[in-house]
């Protein structure tokens, strides 16, 4: 049984020859410092390291590492239209306008400026939204994915739909403000989330038209939990987040036979039935 067969069998709730191993997404890869140490320890050549998550500083693991630890997956990535911009020696800005910095004592970046922190409804219309149709996002993606599908035994996982309807709006708005909006400013929240839904659907349509036939898993993400439970009430989740998830997940499934993998940090036990319901 090869890796792709093993992953597909597991996702179909059938017993494979062993449990599949996944290494390589932003949350199943390595922090850059650990990765460099690991390569040195194993005696592997130290090449230029590619960061795939700026805030968490996780890397795109190279194939020698993936083979060494028997990963059954290979990950393909939708690219940003604009690279992380260095404002000064401390501050960086991503294509959404979110600014971050890394304290000297930290391994990770912290968000320090949220572009929609003081926005109103009119400001949402004037905001410089990233362009989901920018061709740089899919540059080389079809050729790479088709090559991996035809020449390797691995299951292919698509990355690029991260923090879609909860994390990203709270980063754009600021956590405190966004949580207050959910209770006090429903018109603003609905407008913001609908704009994000349009963005993600437009991007998904372009990407899945190119590689939908080659991938086995589409990874979507939305951190909804803490160690103790949900960040917001199940009622607020069902009012604002769940309907957009449902529409987006259905949109994806209409365009590929790949399974959906949802990543969410924390304890989301209360809404697992909701996630099953929406596919």
C-alpha cells in the first residue's frame, strides 16, 4: 500500500496497513530554529529555508526530512500576491495590511496593528482588499501539483485557506473589537464576513479549476477554541461563522473530490456536530 492509498483508505474510515503520517502544513511542520537544529543533527545539508507561516515561523520541510520521517503527504501552497514587507528592522506587514513584530525573547511574531481596527461600514468599501485573482497566487501551482500526482506515491494536500471566517476577521479588526462587534455591530460583521466569503470563493474557484483533480485533501482553518472551550458562544458561532463555512465548504466540494481537513486550535467539542452537519 503506498502513501496515497493509505491516506485515502483512512479518510474513508477503512483500516490501512499503518496510521498515515502528515508533515508539512503550517501546523504540522517545524519552527525554523528547530528545523535548522534537526538538519544539523541528522547531518543533512543546510539549504535556504522557506517560511510558510510568518507569525508561527514554520518552514516548508524539504523532501529529505519528509522521507526520513515517512510522511505520507506532500503539501502544495497557494502563494500570496505580495510577500511580507519589512517596514523597519522590527516591523513587518502582510498583504492584508496586518503589522507584526517579533520580541527579542520570543520565537514567534505578535500582531501589533490591525488595519480595520477603527473602520466603519463605509471604510469596508474603501479598504484595499487583496486581489484573489492575482496570477502570482497560482504561479507554477498546476505544474508542481500535476508532477507530484503523476510521479510520486504521496497524498497531496492543498494549503491556503487559512483562518477564513474567524481568525482573519479578528486579525483585521483586532480580537477585542471583533468580539464586541459580534454582539453589538451585526451589520458590520455580516458585511465583513460576506466580503471574506467572496474572496475565498473566488480564490477557490481559480485554484480548484487548476488542480482539483490532483489533490486528495483541502486544508481549511479557523481557530475557534481555547484550552477550556470555544472563544465565542455556540450561538454566535451558529449565527455568523457556521453559515459562511457551510457555503464555502459546499463550494469546494462541488469542485473537487478531495476531502476537507479542518484545522482549529483549542477545544471545539461543543460544535463538532455542527462541523459534521456542514460537511
